[in-house]
C-alpha cells in the first residue's frame, strides 16, 4: 500500500493527514497556523504607500502595491506549505498526495509546487475542509487511495 498524504488548508490554517490503508481512516500528523493571514490589512502595515511624480507634468500620486499585505501573507503561507511538502517528498515520507483548499488558496499552493511534488498529486479538492473531522474529510477522497 502506498502512503498517501492529505493536505487540507485555507489561508491561515493547514492540517496534514496520512492514510496507510486503501479504505481506512486518515490520521492527522501535522498542523500549521499562520496568524498573519488572519490580521486585518491595517494591522499588517503601518505606512501609507509611497508617492511618485508623473513622468510628464506636475502630477503626483500614490504608488500602489502589486499585492496587498494580506495577499502577501497568504502567498507566504502557501510557500511555507509547498516547502514542507517538498521536503517531505525528498525524505520519501509519502508516495501520493491529495490537496484540499478553497479555490483561491488552492491556486496559490498549486502554483508553488515543485514539478516532482506536483507529479505525486492525485486529487485536488476545491473546498475548505480545515474544520472538518477526519472521517468527513475521508468522504472527499478517492475510495482507493
């Protein structure tokens, strides 16, 4: 039987489960909490955006960031999870991987997966299951892992 890991995550919390039998229960093996993703935008930054002059004329305007501080924290957490999964793959801790997350955060995780790790993903579930019981999470997974 292949060892299957199941990552369920949202932008501020993640749980990792392991399945070692085809139809059996999944067991929680790790938990992550990223409190910065829960903060309000104003709590993540203390400054106003910088200001710049227009290239022509007398205009001056605020410089906008490509990402808000909250989006940056979500990206940081997704990167942390990607690094964790990649390290575990290199240590041969799992043979296949299932990832469940809300659509936007799932996209951040998928974008950061290394090619070797991405090849081990058998299923993506675009749903937030972070607060569900392991038995309920198991119903979203393929019958035979």
